[in-house]
C-alpha cells in the first residue's frame, strides 16, 4: 500500500513539474520534495525521481516553447494586454542576445530558480525570431541542475529529521528562501544595470 501511495505522489510531482512551465503557480518543488520524502528509504528511488524530474522539466520547456512559437498571434494579444509581462519578455530577449554565450547560459539556469522565471524565459525564446537550438542545450542543463537541487534538498532533510512533516517544512522553507534570495539578487542586478 505504501508503494502505491509513493507511486501516486511521484506521478503527481512529475506532472506538476511538466505543467509549471505553463502554470507557474503550481507547487512543483513542494510536490517533488514530498515525493522524495515518501521514497527516500527505497534504494535508487531519489536518483530515479531526480532523472524523471529533469526530463519532465525539459519537456515542459519544450511544450511551452512550442506553444509560444505556434500561438504567436495569441501571444501578441496577451502581451499587449499585460505590459509588465511584455516588458519582462523584451528584457529577457535583449539580455539573451546581448550577453556572451556563458552569461546567457547562466541566465537560463538562474531563471529556473526564480518564481515564474522559467515561464517568462520560455515565452521570450518562443516569441523571439531567433532559432531556439542554443536554448535547448541550456534548458536541459538547467533542468538537470534544478532536479538535482530539489531532490537533494528533500533527501538531505529526510535524513536529518526524524519526522516527515518537519522534513517537508524545512525543505520547503529552504527552497522558498533560496528562490527569494535569487529573485532579489536578479532584481538588484537589473536595477544596477539600468543606472
């Protein structure tokens, strides 16, 4: 019965990671941590879950990129109605073009850790006339890094604390704190660059 419960939470976590490219309010990180906590004692499960999370994350990017490229007129209308989103998309497009290869790759990886950063990045690249091949390599790298980070965070806390609920709370608090800190650094650097 426990294995069935673990399978369901793992499947739910993978679907959440796939879908949070489109709907960034989905708590995919929390669900992945919960799946890690449910499977932490099974040999090899965290590694398999990490690989699944990386694949789901990359597939989510591909899906949103495809939708952004196919739905260009709809995207134009949506961006026209939401000036803040349009400004974010334009900033990301400019930054990807202007920055050297390594800095642009770092930007793709960092976007994975910023709330809604992945969504804005995917829309910006899908909306751009440039070909997304270079982005796909960076997206795969970002997916692997984020999967390793979130699964390791859950796994470490599952071994440090005796209770699952405390492990979940500490893991989610740490993930939120890290994302918030990265988002603040990104905003501060953007403000400094604008001066």
